[in-house]
C-alpha cells in the first residue's frame, strides 16, 4: 500500500549512506522497497570491489535484487547473528520529545513479517528514508498480516480496538494481495496513533495475526536523504 512522494535522489542518498556502514565480514539484513534497493545496489558494487558480506533478504523482491547484483546470500538459521540491517519505512516518528521517537510503520510492500524478523535480529538496524516519511505522530494505516483463515475474525478484533481494516487488494490479479508467506494483509486505519507500543502489543495478541507493521523501539539510526545531503538520527 504505497503512497510515495519521496524523490529518488533523496532515497538514493539515504540508501548509499547506509551501505557505507557495512564492514568486511558482516552479515547484512536486506530490507525491502525502493529506498533499500539503492543500498542493495551500492552493496553489490562494493562486493564487486572486494567487500566480503553475506546478505539475508527480507522478501522475494530483495532476494532477486541481491542475486542480480552479486551479493552472496544466507539464512537466519545459518548464521550466529546479523551485524546490521538496512530497511525502509512508510512513516518514521521524528519527535525527540515523545517516547515514540523513531517508531515506524512498515509493510507498504507487505514484507513486514520477514522484515521485523531480520531487522530485530540485527545488532544495528538502520532505517533509510526520504523526508516525506517523517512525521510527528504515526497516522498511516497499519498493515497487519493474517492467516487466510483468520481474516474475518482478526478484522473483527481489530475493529474492537478502534481500527478500520481493509483487505489489501492485488493490482494485477483478481482478489487480495498474498504475501511471500502465503498470507493476507489487512490495512488498518486507527487515525492518529498516540500509543504505538500499546497498540503493537494489542495487535500481536490477536489470534491469526502473523505480524503487524508497527516497529517500536527497534530502529537504532535513521538516514534521511535530502536533496543536498543526508541527515543522521540516533535513537
Ligand atoms: O516496509 C516496507 C516493505 O514492506 C518498505 O520498506 C516501505 O514500504 C518503504 O518502501 P519505499 O522505500 O519504497 O518507500
């Protein structure tokens, strides 16, 4: 469920800056989306120049791109740990005066279940974004991946929490989006989300919910690409 106003130049600056933090020997979580794609391409060029890394893709799309640019791949269960993960976001709270500073909404590409798995396993999780993603309060729809059998009962429980769930439809196929894990996605509008941590806990407790797109207290750094440079935020 993309609503993307960011410029590609800003995304490229953010992605390429994050790739500079990757060191020889690192296991790297490879996020999903157009901003992370710039980081993956930059890592592919670095691998051509001799950098030795192994990537763990978070989606079919990032796996395909990583293979295309020559990044050797591995799996979470084949490594002792993940040194760094680079991933995009649909919204990033940018308000140091709130506890939610650095909280994210992800899942515009319906990859948030594997993204959360890999990003949270990493010693350092770098978010890459353009300025259109920054916000004082999260207010976009929260993508919730559900087991296919659960989509109606999970939707009812989400309504009880004050959300308005909509089954995400595919664009070039009749019927719903089916995730890389074979599940469905409910895009859930809650209006302004004042307590992302509390909502995250309540969504996770719903039977049939595989994962939701609220990433609270996970990001370590954000690189925000601007037209003339990159801003770094530490969380
Ligand atoms: O969460 C994601 C995919 O599930 C993406 O990281 C998010 O949608 C941002 O994508 P983009 O960099 O293309 O704006």
